C-alpha cells in the first residue's frame, strides 16, 4: 500500500516526519527521493526531532554521511547523489544494520546496496509551500509502522 499526504507548509512536513521518527527503531531505513528543494532535509529535521536529537540537521551534500548521535537513537543522514557510478563497496550496510536510523537521500543511485526492507518517501514540490508526500513501505515492519503514522 502507498500512502499519499499533502502538506501546505514546512511545519506540517516536519510534524509528519517527527511522528514517524518517534516510532523508529535501531536498524530502520528511510529512503528519501525528490528534486532539489522538495523538502528532503526538512523531512529529515522532523525525523531528528522525533528521535530527540538536539543537534541542528544539515544536508550531507558534501560529506556523504552526517552522523547525529545525541538522541534516543543515532541518525545517519546520507546523500548518495554523487555515488551514482560508484562500483566500490561503500560500507553502507554497516549503517543499515547498525544501532541507529539510516536516512538515504537519492537512494535510487545505490539500489543494489539497499536492504530488502525500508520505507521509500518521495517528496514532490507542487508550489512554494505545497508538497505531496508519497510513502511506500516495503516489508511487514514498515507496513505496520506506516499504517500507524500515515
């Protein structure tokens, strides 16, 4: 089942993500897709709030992975845009199977490295403030999780 939510401002997007973040567990994987400016980092900020992470979340564009470890669970925020043609073992499974939550922006570039189960969230920019958020859970755990939140 795919869920579709329309938001009309950044606060609603963050609150939705915060609700999801509050229910996440170690080893959970969230894939974020969407054009530049669609709200991927805004969504991740909300997830961090739900994980009780006090640090300011910034886009990992130039670092590949930003780690936030001061919260209920660690948050591993990845931007794999520049890894589109990477053929080396990236070691991402250590994050996916680790003690925190992995959020992967542009995950379609590393499809072969992804775990079998995850939540794919696609953010679509409608206007300056409006977004359509499509949520696709893959796996029993994520189907149950998404039915609670969305």
